[in-house]
């Protein structure tokens, strides 16, 4: 009798958990290339390269937008719209439960970063002002976030490391759990970029 009561009490919780899982959007990434020769070239050239995949039934019928927020001295100085499929003529909304694209980043010149978003039907290049250092790293921070339709979220950030006692630490920044827009002040980052996405 007690076992039956326990099952009846827990059943709604299992059902609730399953329905939440069904409506969730998950971001998955794969860094670099599985081809060792290509990976060696990417490493030699200082290129960050991600295969990106969003999965979830809620994606069907939605458009996607990506903006870049430029931060200097802990303040947002400019916002750049990279992609907004709702405003591209002839671009239909997402038709399945999966969205795939690739993102490539590189310190292109002494004072510029280059970022390339490559979708199935189109791609967008951007150049951004940067500091005179090769310490920039493109990080996939959206994999740690609960993604909701209609709510913008930071998917990637192009950051400099947190420096302490002669050590350079990127993971201390992107795994800190702190609000991404506060990283400049929290970790003394002179400059970084946030790539924010929205499904709606």
C-alpha cells in the first residue's frame, strides 16, 4: 500500500519533468575538427571553430536573430545585428526541431577580430576592433544556459583571460556563473564581445 501511494505521488512529478524536457531547447557544440591535419592547421592559425546545434520542438516555426555586443572597460559601447532571419526576404522560419550552423573566429590583424557565422543558406562575416594581443578565445557559453523562446541569451563570447599571479585563465571567466555583461568589471577584462541569440 505504501509503495502504491509513493508511485501515485511521484507520477505527476515524472510527468511534469518529462513535459519540461520536451519543451526545452538545448545547445550543443563541437570544437575544432575531427580531421587531425585540419585541426593542426586551425591550431597553427589560431582559429576557433565550432559546429553548433540547437535542438527542441519549440524551434519549429521560429526565426532566429544574432547580435554582437561590444564591451570596453566593462561598458557596452555598440550593438551590431549580425543575423535576423525574420528580415531576410524569402527566408522561411525554422522548419524542424533542429538548427545547425558553424562559427569561426580568428585574430585577423593586429587590432581586429574576424568572426564568421555560416548557416545552411547564407553566411555573415564581421570584423571587430580588438586589443593588440593574441590572447582572445571564442567561448561557447550558451551550452550552460536554460534557453527559452522569446528570451535573448548569450550563446558565445570572444574574451580575454582573467590574469592572476602570472596565470592566464579563460575558464575562470566563462565558468564563473556571473552575469556575462559584468565580466569586464568582475575580471578586469579591457575588451570582449558577447554574441547574443534570440528565437521568436
